[in-house]
């Protein structure tokens, strides 16, 4: 009986390691897709600097 338990335990361990390896691969693939989607977005146009209007004191693009 004990050799059967050792065999069953080792099979369960192998199945768990296989499941964990596949899950890690799937998660890494999803992360790579998300990273590439972020870098594929167009970069925003450079925003103009704000300058203070001497009359009103308000800041305006210029």
C-alpha cells in the first residue's frame, strides 16, 4: 500500500507542477500583450507650456 501512495503522490505533484507552469506561461503571455498594447498607443502631442499673462495673472498656453 505505501508504494501506491508514493506513486499517487508523485503523480499529483507532477500534475500540480504542470498546471503551475502552464498558468505562469498564460499569465506571462497576457502581461506581454498588455505591455505591447500600452506601447502601441500613439504618444500624446507635446503640450504647450503655460505662461503667465502679465495683465490678468492667469496662466495661458503660449
